[in-house]
C-alpha cells in the first residue's frame, strides 16, 4: 500500500499531511494552545491545558468527520513534529484549522484547507473571531465570503465572530 492509499500525502517542502490518530492528541492540543495564545492573546483562558487535552482526546479526534495533521517529515521520510491540524465537523464545517506559530506562511494552512475542500462535496462553512484579522484575511484569500456576524453569544469566549462560507 502506498502512502497515498494509506491516507498520507507525499511530503512537500518536508511537510506531509496525514489523517490524525488518537496518538496525536497531545501534539494537536499543544498546537491548539500555542496557536490561540500567539494569534488571539485577547481571548480569555476558559479551560485549563488539561481540559483542552481531554476535549481534543475525547471530543475533537473521535467525533469529527475527519482530522488531518501536517507534520515535518523526518530524515527517514517518517513523521516528525506536528506543525498544524484541521478538523472537519458535521460533514461541511471547518471546525478547526490551527498552525504552530513558527509554521505560519509556509503554505501549510493552504494545504490543510485543500484537504478539507477535497473531502467536502459542496459548500463549506466556518466561524472566525471578528478580531482575528490574519485568519479572516487567510480565508478571504481562499475564496470564503463573510455571510453573518454574531455578537459572541454563540461561543464560550463571548467573542464576536463571523460566519464564512465557501462554495465550489
């Protein structure tokens, strides 16, 4: 069985994409925490790191439609450090796309987004905090359109967000 048949995408610039496994929970959690702290320092810390790990382990990884990770390929071609992840929920909602702060602007987010698009047959929706200008610009560059603005009442952080939609 080839890497492609096993769900692994060939390494590009030393980074390969593959489906997440339960063994990725700690690394996915660390990416999630580090990314949010760097990109959105204004967000309140509602949950402990341990609670975030439990949520990733018991909710995100097992109940998402699909979760992909981007990892730095090792010298032997095998996986190395986790650089980012994307999670698809409900079949058509990009629920998470996070990168380590040192992995930004290397095309990794675009590759993860391409995986999501390839897995969905139709429109994709996602929510972004209104103040997250970098994420909003990223999604707009990739053809997503803002379709609704919310006052923050729909999320735990009570942070105003925006619903984006992409249609193929």
